[in-house]
C-alpha cells in the first residue's frame, strides 16, 4: 500500500504573517503507479494556479509516525 503526502502553500496569510499551508495524506493506493498518477494530477492542478506552491509531493510506502 502507498500513500501520497503533500504540503501546499496557499495564497492566504495567517495573523502571524505566515502563509497558510495544507498538509495532506491521501490513500491508500494499491500500487506505486496509482499513487504516482494521483501525484501527477495534483501537481498539474497546482501548476495551473501560480499563487499556490507545492513544498512537498511524494508517494511513500510507509507512513511517518504520528507526531501526537
């Protein structure tokens, strides 16, 4: 099983002056190829709007341990 992980900066500012970011985990995907296809579709959509910025975009077989 694979999961798609992304961090995307949005064109909105928080009160402290930092840009709003979206952190996302999507999946599971049965194969890495399915995950990579989803990854490419997200990157293509974000590329259409230059106000958004992809910080991280990757497919992982093992998810990172939760921070909580």
